[in-house]
């Protein structure tokens, strides 16, 4: 069987979106899911893609569990103490929900926008097996040091639909980087969703006792007039207004902030009621202290801060239009838990 599903269930709190679904699909068979809106069709497909976790049941796709981590990531120790980090990337065309009831025809890495975050320690070897399952030529272009043949930017480096390529290079330099498709027209491939974050930790400064999160500032041109109608951080407009990011008072917080917004010259991040240390590209010797930072497309910064007081702290773009069209959220600072 190409696909085998047994007793699949997906719950969101008290809502059961998928209830005991069972079906099989043979190799070469054409198979469709029919049903009204809200029947669970999209959720089922996202589980098959490995994009969404299931609550219960068994699923295999081409003999593998799509939820298994080793399907898309594996690490192997090397004699010098570094790691070989292997990733599996797929380019996929799929609709994504960017605001309640608003769907966008995206081009994605592994079915999500932004794509999966790649993280390594400086000196590790990165190997990305890229399969283009989309409808257009695509590539992966990484910011950072790598040989020219790994750049993914020239016409002869485009990966055609149905073809594959292996990107391999050392993780260097330490800092906050990004990756994106570099096929032409470049603005279309980026604004359609082919981008993600690439973090390289310093070998002498591993992640410590802090909370970390990735924030990708992005936007969507929903009527294809080369202007954005929806703005967000991490794709879903106003998501963090509805579900605030919870942090602990007194515990350090690190934000990996990347701007990939197309069509607008700059984007920005403003945090209410406090300040942060901003380390552009993660490579500055003397970070700047601010409550607002502006970034053009492709720029990024590591922001470090600590919340002093309990309560809700708003953050948003300091272009009012962007904020009003979805680029706004909340941190909810709470007293740290005390185990008894």
C-alpha cells in the first residue's frame, strides 16, 4: 500500500476534527477525499504530509510513519566531535490558512510556511536532500559560507519538478541566517512562501537556560497585485493576539527575528513596556539596546530580553498599516512555576 490509515483521530481540545478515519490507497491509484467544509479533509491530508500531529490511530505513507522525526531529520556523530545533520526537504504546493477563513495558494518547504528551522553548531556538516514535488522549478539558497555549486541561485542550479538535489556544506559562520528559493522570478517564489530560518550556534556558547522562539515577519499578496493585504509574524495574522506567547518573569527570552516580507522596503518589530539587546545577524560584538528595530528583506537579528513584571506586553510592526492588517501579538508574562 502507498498509504494506509487505521482509526485516525485528531482532537483540538474538546473538538474532534477527525474521528476514526480508516482507508488505504494502492500505488498508482487515484484517491480523493470528499465532504463539506469542516469535515476534516485538510486536517487528514496534513497528517499524511507530516505537517500536523495526530491524536490517535496508525498512519503509514510509503512504508513510513509521517510523524517519525527520522523521516526528515537525522544526526550522526563525526570523529572530530561535530555532527552530520541530515534533513529531508520537499517542495509542495498547498493552501495554507493565513487568517480565519482566508486561504492562500502557497509554495512550501515540507508543507509549511515558514519552512522547517535548520539548526546546527558551528563546524557541523549540513546535508539537505531536496525533492521538488511542486509545479515549478525551485531551489534552496542558504545565507552563510558555502561552495558556489551549493548556492542554488544560477539557472543551471534550478531543480525541476520531479527532480532532486543534495545541498552539503559546513555550518559557518555562527549566527542567525535564513534560506529561501532563488528561482526566478525571485519575488514570486519568496512571497509564495519558500523560505525558512537557519541558526548556527557558537561552539563555545551553547543554548543556555532561556526560552527561545523564532519569529519570521512575512506578508501575503492575496489578490496578486504586488501589494500585501495580510501581514503576520509566522504566517497567521493576529495569531498571538488570540493565543499570547507565555513567558516567565525573570527568565531570559531570546527571539530569532527574520524579515522576509516581499513588496515592502522595510518591516519592524516594536516591544511595549521594555527593551531588548539586538544583535544583528548574531555576529555583533556590541549589541544595540532598543525597543524597536527595523529590518529590510533578508535582514535578521537576535533579540535578548527578560520580562520584569507580570502582565500582557504587546508587540507589533511599527508601521501602523502592517499592525492593523495582522502583524500584532502579545507576550503574557507569568510568575515562574515552583515545583513542590
